[in-house]
């Protein structure tokens, strides 16, 4: 059971919003709690047309990158695109490969092998790219920390354009152009994913070519932007929200063989919508699995193939790889949780676990599960040849990148953002790193150990169906714009049981109305159910599968309301 915290709101603003929009007052309360100030602001948030996206040329580094690429096209020089093996990097690589190729560029693309090469651009990869005849190199979703690799590229005569969205290191590579929202120009608050930055580059190049690229489709590439942005947990606000909202529609309607095949394997092809949850829990894991278990080539190939037969084969291959990934991950998480119980001090504010032989590609997923279980930021390392290679995930509002930046001197390399990071530490310095990271967490002053549930609105049962169509207008929900949470208090529990799919199902009444709600992974809490309950319900766009768009998130006895 979590501690329930209620969003603060100005009741006058809530009333004005409801009246200005012609909506129920409870919806006005929801909007005011989400910090909307005017009806016009809400309409802009809901409508956000594609044309509202900012001019890509205003992003620092973009004009120079476009100039360089136009020169490459004119000379018909080979341009290499070097991506990353996660969904963000894969979709960014596929997007630039598709669009630049359609605009007359000579393109080759490359994804590093996570297990052999690790994250980012390496000097060895640069030499391989040069040996294949490339004269230009574009990095996507990586590159901003790869100083040595960029130096090697420049030594070999390769012009390097870095497109990245990760936090900036103290020293930037000496590339011909660097495109990164964190460089400023009004873009630093957009928090674009790597594929979003790639889309902006493709857009800027197409605009520069004018009539020569008039027949090149760009908006349908928002399907890839939606995939990568949701998978990378970028906040669904500003440009990200616009691109994902439209991108989900293109994803649903896409005729690309690879997308069609993936949807068919996952039984998404018969639906009339693709949701953020479908991307995050079904499509993205299949694309991610290949890179986590070895080579990400099948995942990139399925995003680029024009053959329905090849797409069908690749979709089945990815499904098989994901099954192996799932089983292996379950074993890793179990082992990590056992270590957490026996080897970690309860008073510590961070978790650092290391073991030889842990699969490198699954460390991030396992760290996420451990962080969720422990309520503490977690870094997991696999040890090989005197080097600890790790992946970290945050907990709560802890800024992982900021804390790791404080201990950068203990790392061989480090990169990432507030929620996730990758790093390498010499094994003989692992204990000193662990102590320094623990100290950095204490200096940050975050809300350690507090498991809070943020409630948007307190309502009655009769308000739920009234609210549903209005909160639906505010989709898509996701990172940075979470699904609404409504508290309904002092209900009578008519029945409670465990339903198929590991669900706790409650039948509730307020004396006039009744409601059936399901909660996932709450089987162990059946014995906590009493005759009365306060319930916290979350709006679930896909809840129709279980008969209700409001899903049980938490419950408590009314006497526990102070907790």
C-alpha cells in the first residue's frame, strides 16, 4: 500500500477551466491539478497539429549538418549511419536510412553488437566504416561522449555529424556538427528521444532540398518516432506529444511489411488503435530483444525490409528471441533479488550489484526490476577481464545522471540521462565507486524510501463514467503525462476474488451505484480486503479488454486514510 498524495489545485482555476471548455467540474479539477491555466492551453494540448512542431533549423548544429549533407549528396559520397541497439537507436537509424535514401543519398547503416562492442561509437567501428568506403558518418542516439572514436574518424578523413539526445559530457567530441537538444536554442526542455532528433534532421534536409525532395514522404516516419520515443520513456509533452500522438495513428495504418508482420504476430492487426501500452509492452520488447541477446540486425532489418515474406520470417525470429530473453531475464532478476536480500544493507540509499557472467544486454531490465522492488536507484554490473560493465535505473525522482556525474572520476566511461545510464568501472575500483555513489545519493536529497501514489481527483462512482470520455481526449498518456488517477472513498466491498491473469477483482458499491474493477499483480493482497475500502483507480485506455476503463491501482481501509 502506498502513501496517497493529492495534487494541489486552485478551485477557481478548476471552475474556470470547466466552464470555459463546457466540461464537468471534476474534469476541471483534473486539469487544474495538471497545472493547466486556461481553456486555450488545454485546446492546444489536445489539438497540437504537426505544423505546430518547431523549425528544425533552430536546433543548434542543424544548419551546419544540413550544409555538410547537401555536399555529400552532390558528390554522391557514401554516408554511414551508426545507430544504437535499443528501439530508440534502431528507429532513428531506420528513419534516416529510409528518408535520406529516398532523397538520393548513398547510405549504409550499422548497429553495434551490444555484447562485443558495448554502447556507442568505437574507434574500431569507425575503421570498419571507413574500410567500406564511407566519407561521412552520422551517429544517432549516441556519439556525444565518444571523443576517441570521433578523433579516429577525423584522422581517417571522415566528416562526423553527431545526433544525440543524452546529457552532455564536460568535453564534447571534435565533430563537424553536433545536434543535441541539450545544447540550447530553446530545445533543452523538449527532451526529444534520439529518433526525434533524427526526424528533425531528416525534416531539415528535405526542406533544404525543396522541390527535389517533394515526393519524399516524411510524416509517415512518425510511426518510427512514436516507437522510439515511447520505448525510450521520453516525456509525452511538447513536440514529443505531437509526434507520438500522430505517430500512433501512422503505426496503426502502416503498410510497411515489417510493421504489418510484427502487428500480426502480436495480434495487433485486428485492432482499431495502437496505444502507448501496446508500444511499450508488446512492440518495443520484441525489437529490443535482438540487441539484448546479441546482434540487433534482425530488428533493424524488419524496419527496413520491403519484402512481406522476409518481414514474416523476421517477426517470428524476433518473437523467438524475445521468449529466450524473457526466460533469461527472469533468472537474472531472481538472482539479483536474492543478492539484494542477503548482501545489501537496509540503511543504504542505493543498490550496486556485480557478478561475473551476468548477461550484459539484460542488466538494464534487471536493474529496473530491482529498483522497483527496493525503492532505490540500482546499478548492476557484469564483470569480465577486470572491467565492470554496468547499467543503472533510477527510483522515484532521483536523478541518476546527476549523481553519476559527481562520481565520474571513478568511471572508465559513463553516459545517459536522469532515469537510465550505462557505465564502465575498473573492477578493482568498484568498492570505492559504490561508496562514492552512495554519498552522491545522500547529497542529492531525494525522497528516499517514500512510495507515493499521486491522486488527481477525488470523485464518486457516478463521476467515473462522466469523466471517462473527457480524460480520453487527453491521450496519449505516458512518461511525463501519466494516466489520471481517481480516488473513490468509503465504498462497500460486495465481493473480492482472484480472476484469470493474476488479477484481484473487486465488486464495489456506494449504496446507489456498483463497479467491478481489476488490479494486476495484487493476488497477495486478497487477505487485506475488508468490508469497506477507499480505492485508487487509474484510467486505462485498453481497459475495455477487462470490461472497464478504470483499473484498480491501490486500496486501503478508510481508517488508514492518514497513511
